[in-house]
């Protein structure tokens, strides 16, 4: 795993405890909340979100392809918002991991 992925997992474990017994499906709701937060921050329409959520999928998407699709869209949204997506992530992770360590 990459350094940023390791830090993200460490932060999640500090906030939620041991996640090793969770299935990937257990992360679906937290992911959806984060994705919707970004969708609305970018100016997304609530009605369109409902339509997309209810749309039938022809087949179950693969996790690896879906992760890649999400990363591409995050990169484009970051670019259009003049944000370095990796730096923004490091800023949050470093701040929260440091804050949590201080409060122990």
C-alpha cells in the first residue's frame, strides 16, 4: 500500500477501532457519504443524485475499475478547483493523526 493509503487506514482505525474483520461492503455507507459530500460541494443537484442512486446497473461493477474511475473524477474535480488532491489528503491526515495522538 502507498503511504497515503496507510495513513488513511491508520486514521480510520484510530477513529473506529480494528477494521480487519470488516468486509469491503462495510465501507459502502461511509464511502457514499463522502462521495455525496464531494458531489454537493461541487454543486451537484439532489434530484439527480436520487436518480443516479436508483438507476439499474447492467452488472455489478468491479472494485478495482470503480476505484480507478473515482480517482480520475477526484483528480479532475481537484484540478478544476485548483486543489492538489494528494496535498489536501495529506493535510487532513497529518492534522487528524497528530490531533488524535495529542489527545491520548
